[in-house]
């Protein structure tokens, strides 16, 4: 069955970078695009970006341009999201979410979430 | 890209119906039939309820109904049950490989 397994919680200092992984299990990795979505404490969902695993192309929300990099390792069926120049406002749970495919433009499988805390 | 507008809260008694709105612009909700809805319980990842405005994934009860008119999409939950309580989010494709979420609605079953 489809599963997205994310890496564990992180604690970082302001100005540092964090890299979160998301391993895809149970389907053909290159057949579905992958998104990253974050949720600050007590807040709503925020779309960050998308990667096309087949070719590696990426698109990012304007808010994160220049600070976020999403990559993939097809041999490991894993997607990575790196966020740099961290500030306290980046404290959030970061989710990977698989695109539903077939032009449905929605997210039908989600990882368990990776809490990232940014604190001095 | 601004967030879509949802009411912060909605409520109803068991068995009643409740409708949650999601207002965007011509560049997102109004421009594409790619509105989706998600349910999130505390401490859990979101779950897809509706995609392409009104389609339900396998396993989602037909009590959940999606629709759209102009720049506003709506989710109606009929026959409210205790397990429906949680946070509801809408999302829309916004063109050029961008997506946007709503601010979320806390659904309470009284």
C-alpha cells in the first residue's frame, strides 16, 4: 500500500538549514509528482513547492523562492526538501504529499509530518 | 498568492447539514475546476475528501458534497456525525504549477 515515510523531528538555530526526507513506498516513484506543505503551530496549511520525480523539475511558491530546494533520489524513491536561512517563523510541521495524478491537481497521500523547531 | 478565504468556524448538530465556503479569485478557484477539500484531525495529516470540485475518492462517504459557483467553492457535509469534527481546508490549483490553500475551518459537531 502507498506510504510516505518522513524523517524525524529537527531542532535548528536561526540562520541554519534543515533537510527533510520523504521516502515513497508502494508505488512507482516516478509516476506521481510530490508536493511539500507546511503547517505552523495552530495555523493552516501552506503549499511550498512541487517536484516532478521523473525529470527532477521543480516549482516553488513565490514566498519560498531562493530559500527552498526540493530534490529527489530516484534510486532511493526519496524526495528531499531543504529550507535555508531559518527563522522562528519557519517553526512548523512539514509534510510531503503525493499528487493524485491524472491531472487531478490534488494531494491523495500524505506523509506523517516532520516537526521542525527553530529556536536560539 | 493569497490564501483562499474560509470561515474560521462552522457547526451543526448530529444529523444536520453544514456548508463551508472557500472564496478565491479568477486566478485560482474561478479559473480552474481543480478545487479540493481536506479533513484534518488533531495531530494527524490531512485526508483528501473531494477533488476536482465535486469528486470523491474511494472510501469517502457521499455525505460529503462539493460544488463551485464563480470564485467560491463549497463543501456540504450532510448527516453530521461526531467523527466529522476537525479542521477542514480547501485548496485550488492557481496556474503555472502553483497551489493555494484556504485558512481552514474548524468544524464542530454540537
